[in-house]
C-alpha cells in the first residue's frame, strides 16, 4: 500500500488550522440559496393558509 504520511514536511506558513464553526457553514452561497427557497415556500404556505382558507 502507498505510504501517504508526511515525514519531515513542514506545514505551510500562515495555516493555523482554525476550527470553522456553524457561522462559516451558514455563509456558503448554496446553503443560503437553499434556505431562502425553503423560507419562501414556508411563507407562501403561511400566506395561503391565512388569506385563502
């Protein structure tokens, strides 16, 4: 099997490997578009229930 360990290799400078939390995940454009579509569907359903039924 191929040995993929990095022996003797220094990590690149400036890469502190900070943990990324939930706010980073929420800032991604595909997720924001998905949440906007779901929110719009909920809003349309709520308005339909309030105004038409």
